């Protein structure tokens, strides 16, 4: 399986609307030039435009709700997201926590093979989410999110510990790590610590030259 570089656009102004489209195009360019797989995690508002502009790039949602058609004001309906081009989702991000029952119901509702990445704050939460069999678990210590030090440097034990705990409990689940990841060395270290890739945001969305950062992120894989 190729290493995964998942870029969360969050609500960074530099990664919404037309800027989301430009960033996704840069990601598609790098994706086409590497063995790694790049994934753009975009605002629901930008799903259609990003998918149309970068049809070969994997585009995920930042959150989905386990609801059906009908009276569900403001919720994010999985089938609608899929019809707009979503090919995966993250869930339970540190900035959008949900009950684990939400994750469980969502996994039940999503079509077979639709990737879902459940975020975990620590080894314990990762271990408990692994029992639900998401496609991926991304461990991200909340206090390191948006910071300058990569989790792979600040807390390598949480990365290797999560990889070991998840693999011991459910070997089918693929592990990612995130928080403060900025460059190719951080990605290489994440892989060395037992993960299959990274989830990052500000290293790309706040970069002066996102294309150069994206190229660097995949340079040591
Ligand atoms: O979803 C990715 C994330 O929370 C990490 O953010 O800015 O530390 O790369 P950042």
C-alpha cells in the first residue's frame, strides 16, 4: 500500500473556494509524480468544485453524519457527499468530536470500501476506535495541532504506541499520525514509527509555496 499524505483544508481561508481548487490542483500534480497517495480533505461547500477541477485526486469530507434523507437540518448527509464526489471522510477530528456511537453508525451506513479515517487523541482512544474497524485511525495529540513541532518529534511514543495497539487489536486498520507535520523528514519518521502516512493541515495551508511543501512531503518516501 502506498503511503498516504492527507491534507485537511479545515476552514483555512487559504484553502476555501477558489483557493481550495488551486491547492487541490497542486496536490493532483504532486500525486501524479509520486508513489504516495495524496488526499484533500475539503469543506463540504467545495466538494463539487474541487472534484471537478482535480478529478484524479482523492477528495474526502471533514465530517459526515449518520443520517438519511429528510428532516435533518444542517447535517452532512453521506449519500449527498458521495454524489458530489467525496471518496472518503475523516470523523471525530479533535476540532469536531463525536460520540463513538456516531462513528459506529456512520461506518454501518457508508458503502462497503468507502474509506473512513477516525481521529484519536491518544493510544487509548485509538485502541477503542479500532474495535469499530474504520479504514484508518489517525492519532493526533490535540495540544500539538497547529504547532511548529511535529508529533513524530514531540511525542514519538504516542505514534509507535498507537501503531502497535491498533495492529494488535485489529490488524486491518491502517494507522496515520498528525499534528505539526511539516516536511519530508516528519513523514519519513512517521513511516519509521509504524504508520502508513500522515494527516496534516497548517504545514500546507499556511505555506507561502504549498507546491514546494507538497513536493518536500513526498521526497523521502
Ligand atoms: O487534521 C490535521 C490536523 O489536525 C493537524 O493540523 O495544522 O497541526 O498539521 P496541523
